[in-house]
DNA sequence: AGCCAGGAGTTAA
DNA sequence: TTAACTCATGGC
C-alpha cells in the first residue's frame, strides 16, 4: 500500500543510526526487519512511500512503528524558523527523518552492542546475532527469508563463547547479563512504559552495559520518550564546537529527541 | 598501519 | 564527585 507523508524519507531514516536492520536494496528500495516482521519499502517520490504490507497490517503495526500519527511538519516548522543556524541546516539536510517506535528488548540489546562500534559494525553484529539466535521466517507477501531478532529467553541461555562468535567482543557479558535480568525478573520491561523519563533511565542503568547514553537511546527509540537526548561522541562535538557547551535542550521540550536526531544525522555528513 | 567507533565499568584521588 | 584507564573488534 502507498503512504503519503511530507516527512518520510527512507534513505535518511535508514542511515540515521537509530535502526540497524533497514538496508538499501537499490536507488529507491529498502528492506526492513522489525520485531518478527519483514517489510519491503520503496520511495516513489519525495512524499510517497510504498509498503509491501496490506492496509490491515499497516494500521495494526507499521503506522505506529513509523510514528505516522505524529505531525513532524510542525517540529520542522519550528526548527526552520527558530533562529538557530545549525539546526536550520540540519533540518534542511535531514528532512524526512522520523523517530521510529522499535521493540524494547531489541533496542536495549542493540544499543548495548553499539558502544564503541561504528554503525556498519553494529549492523553486522546484529545480523550475526539474529542469524545465530533468531528464528528463521518467510515473509508471506514478498517471499523473503529473514531471521528475527533473538528473544531474551534464547540469549539468556546462550554461552559466552557462542555470543562472542557474533562479534560482540567484551560486550558478550553485558548482553548475557541483561538477557538474564529480563528473564529472572530483575527488571520488568513491560513496566517501563508506565514510568516517566527519569525513572525509566534510572531503571535501565541498573543493567550491565547500560550507562547514561545507552539508557537515553533506549528511552528515545524503545519507549518513545521524545525528550530523551542521547549524547554520544558526535553530539558531544556539536555541543562543544558549535554551541560552546551552552546548548539548552529545555528550549526544545517535547521534541528534543527529534532535534538530537537531526543533529546527529547532519554532523556525520560534514 | 593506526585511529576511531551512537560508552561503560573500575579504580584512584 | 571526577579523571584516567581498560575493554574486543571491525571499518576505513
């Protein structure tokens, strides 16, 4: 089915560093594995995207996944007219970015993996992990074969050695420890959506391999706390070099996470 | 070849 | 509380 939206650019979303299983197939087409599902996407033009799913699956899952109930045009308008030169250029460059609503456990593990890794390396590791510990599926509408992201159950039972074979490096114990914490009830992922931002971050940081930055990423991409503002090495450079450490996230309350996404995507292009 | 990657944990002060 | 050091691996 075809989606019309003036802020939905697949190329920008796929390479924005928030999802690691969305891949470019050619000039206009992309594949995406999210949760247990597979989707084929095609950018028809600047305002139209074709999805391989039917309207029922779209309404039930993908519409929410792509945050298509939220009006990004309003945020874009504020940033373009807000008088901040860097943000204006960032939005101008990264138009069509959105904050996806991804599966919580998958986001938790992938951002634990992300520490001290480049985006290509993260993607490779996530694919290896899915191939080794996920379930093989076949998409009914495209016939495409893919592997789901592994469950906490499976990862909690995996040996350190088998985990490390996927390229995790020293993060093997973090992944294992977090999966075990989820299974034995040390943390209840289902309760996190009920917490406010500060409480959720505090809870997440009890997990091995989850510090302030990863917790913010999980809050933003897995809990859709769009005031979360993850500060990685790139964002830190911006805050220092562009804003002389005077950037005020409070000024963008209600959509700071979206601002962060534009910043991140833009700075990496320079 | 050597540096850096969407950092976190530990230790020392 | 903060600073320095270490961690395994791959991409460029």
